[in-house]
C-alpha cells in the first residue's frame, strides 16, 4: 500500500498530502525525522541502509528516522521510526534544531532529535543490513573517507554537530 505522507511548504508547515511514490517521483517537499543515537560512553550508532531503500540505498547513516505520515505529529513519527528501525523505545528524546534539506533525490523539513541508549539494538531487516557503535573520532574519520558513502542529508544536517564531539 502506498502510504500518504505530509507535504510541507517552505516555512515548514503542512500544506497537503501525497502518496509516498508521488512524493519520491516528483521530489515533493515533505516532513522527515532523524534521531542521533549515542550510548552513555558517547559513541554514535552508525548503520548501513539496505540496497532496496527508495532513496540513497546502501549508504551509511548515523541517524534513525523517516518520513512523517499524513496526519502524523512529527514527534510521534520520531518515536515510531526509532522503534521500527532500531527497536528503541521508552527513551528520552532531546530536541535538536530543525533543519531543511534538498537535493535531486529528496526535499524535506527535518525534525531532529538525539538520545542516549545503552540497550540492545534490533534492526528492521527491510531498512538496515549492518550497524555498529563508533566513537565520534572514528565516525568523523569515516565521514572523510570516500569508501564510506554516507547519507548526504544526515551529513549536512547533523555532521557539523558530530564534528564538535571530537
């Protein structure tokens, strides 16, 4: 079933809905969420997207998140995506500044958060095929390594913050 997603205007307000397939095909501006997951030692959870993802397949990422569904509160979307992708529930979320991202593959208003989690990670197999904890220094080294293709949106939106952790 082609889920309905919330479309956003340039001020970050909901202005309509569209099927996910139409949003992707026409690169319509939508809402998306992201959560930077750290453990109590300060390490960051990094994962690789499956090759079947509809945007940036097979790339590495250091945020869990996804698209805001039509009628869904962005905070509820954050909680849902974190549980679906990494199996993390009941965690306190720290709000980060919202942001905007656009390129030839996607265009969205981002609701960004961070959390601390020391429990188990359970990948959603349709979305993630590998993951590991990395120190901020190791992650920054990987961000500078062309053999590690990262999500350009995550790198643009949260990469500067991660670099301050080193």
